[in-house]
């Protein structure tokens, strides 16, 4: 017989049940049936280990690093920039470990909103699903805006609307194709980004030592003048602290999207192996690619360079937005700035593509869970086309670039996305604390978990305190005399009342309550993952090169 996947309209719980008519089949045939129909909802587990690894990389390394780092460097200075990225990176590490533990126990599509409904409150699941969708989907116009900013590096008479349309259509078409094609594209673009960031770090080190055509041995010159820490609003130690605190929101934007690897759990082959593998490597990606590259580029470029993105009044655009390109130009290296600028352009497309994918999967999971309109459950060929359509509609915000400065739009939308990210990270950590307590209440030892994240629940408590504090105080400068404006107040705080309205509105209408520990659903969906785990084989390297490849992917 052939096992028919359950229609999405029947809901998430039904989609996760195993056909009882399979019980008469021999084990070999049963494994074959499960393997050939390894769908959740009607999404398909077609993302391989290498796809998952580079999906995490693609979400983490984007214009937030290549372009946004310039804003952080110019505002706070090199030392403050390194510290902000390191501390925010640790916060991400705490969040993604909490997510990874839940996602390997229950590898469900969309994951996070479903966990919130099961372990905290249905109202939080509803709110988190829509907020997560909003956070990811608004990342699409952010990345296209950044791409429009980068294209300005090459003199051309083409309207920005034309470039925006080309980029928009490219991302849209990629996301209406089967997920495996998306995975292959991200693997290719992620490989380019990985190679580029490693090459840039080596190049920054060479430039610092004076190995470029200019022959200028920079060393720690810019840490002495203008200094390692800039001031903001005030002078002295208070001014340096305010500048340091101000850039946490931009550092959060740079890291936003790294948790996509967990969002993709419902479409990942062998999630019990591949999700922990990706989560464990987040620490090294943070330490090497982010903190390392920010440190090196901070040696090569002065925080007072007028071409950095923060110096909007100077008319900087294109290459002026990226401190890496500025360092190369200052070193007198020809041609390479254009090549790096082209890579940054592909990076923006890749990150926008990843955001588009993640937003549709979160929204689809929210619909399956009954917290979004039923029409959003519509899918074909394993692609949730209704969710693709609504995400594509919100992405049209990118056309604001046609009538406004690309840098201005980039600032507004990236700030909105960053606050949304912090609110979501706080909610994820609260959900994990409940999950952690639920396991203890039901007598499930941590030794039974497929993946045990370290230092729990202390990592989750740290993420709650840090994320909520930065979200609440990130717009502090709006309250300084003479600094209050729509630009300084709305982007930092608009997401908080939206989140509260969604949560309280759903709670009042549906009269939901906090899920009691004894009512936790820790099992629906686990059986499918358990049975699939026995089907997938653990690949074994045959030689030294394959050992290296398996370590990477």
C-alpha cells in the first residue's frame, strides 16, 4: 500500500500522526514507507546536512556584517564594536542552544510558535508566529535595500526601481520552487560568502601589517587616534558607555537569522543529527567570522572615516557602506573593491532569500496550528504558496527606496527588525524555561534528550535578561533633550506595543491560560522523528578529504 500524507487542512496534530494501517507491515517495508513519505504537514524533508550548515551560515553572514558593521564602527569605535558583537554573539549562542534542544526533541515545521503554544500559552504561540513572520519577512526588503545601496558603487544611470525589481523577482522565483532547489542555491551562495569572509579576514590582516600596495603599516593606529571607544550624546565615560550601548541593536540585526537552521527542522533530513551539528558550530561562526572580522576591519579603517554608513550626511553610498571595501581602497588595491562589492551584492540576495524562506515556513506552521487563516495552509509540491504570496506582498515595502534614500530606509527597517528579533529571542528563552521545567515534572531525564545544550537553564535566563533589557532601553537617545523625533522613537519601540496587542488581544478573545506543567504535550510529533531516525544512515568519511568535508557540512 501507499501511505498518503495528511492534508494540511487537517491541522498540525493530524499531519504528525502515523497511519495506523501501517502496523501490519514488516519493519523493512515500514521504514521504506516512512522514508518515502517523510513529510510534515505536506512539507518535505529534502534539506541535506550541507544545506542546513550553509543555511545557518547564509542567515548569519549577510549585509549586517558586510555593510552594517560600518555603522557600528563609526558610532562606537573599534573596541566597543568588538565587545558589542561578542556579547550579542553570546546572547545568540544562548538562544540557539535553547532552540536546538527543543527542536531535536520535536523537529516540527516552523517550530518556535508551536513550542510556545504547547509549553507557555496559546496566546504566545499566536503572537510569536506572527511576530516571527514579520521579523523574517521584513528582512527581505532590508536585504534588497542594502543591495540597492551596494549597486550605487558602480556609476549607472539605471533607476533604483529597476534593480529592486530584478532582485525582488529573483528572490520570489527561488521561493516558489521546490525546497531542494532553494537548498542548492543557498549552498552555492553560502560557499561564496564563506570563501569571501575568510579571504577578507586574511586580507585585513595583511593590510594591517603593511603588505598592501600602499605599504602603510597600520597596526593599532586607529585604536590610539581617534581612539578605541567613541562617545555619544555625552562626553567622558558616560558618553563612551552610551555609544557602546547604542550599537547593541545593530549587532543584533547582524546576527538576526542565525536561528533559521532550527526553523528548517521540519524540512531537514535526519534532524536529530544535523540540527545539533549546526547549533554546536554557531559558537565558532560567531567567534571567527563576526568577532574576528570586526576586530580586523577595525584595525584597518578609522571610525571617523566619512564613507561609513553612519555618516549619512556626507552622502556616502555603495562601497562607502562597507568598511571592508574602504580598507581595500585605502590600501591602494585595484579591481578588488569591485569584486568584493559584487560578493556583498550576492550576499544580500542570499540573506534576503533565507529570510523569505524562513518567514513562509513560520507562517505555514502558525496556520497548521490553527492560529492563522486556513487559506495559509495551502501548499503544492511541498511549497506553502499562500504564505509565499503574503510574504511577497509585505516585501513590496522595498519600493520605498524609489522615493527615499536607500541608507535611510535601511536604517528604519533594520531597527524595526532588530527590536523584533530581541522580543522573539526573549520569548524563545521563556518557552525553553517552561520546556525545561516540563521535562523535570514529567520525569524525563536530560540523558534522554537527543541534544543537551550546556549550562542550562542559566543560558536561557541570561538571554531573557539581556534581550529584554536591550529591547526596552535601545531607544534611550530619544529622551535626551533636543533628540526626540519620529525617527528616534518609533523604530526602537513600535514592535513592543504590537507584540503586546497581539498577545493580549488573542488572550482576551480566546480566554487562554498558562499551560499547566501536567498538561504539557511533549509527545505529538516525536514518534515520527523517532521512526525516521532509524531510517537515515550515519554517513562515514572514506578518506581525509571527506573527513574535512563532513566537518564543514
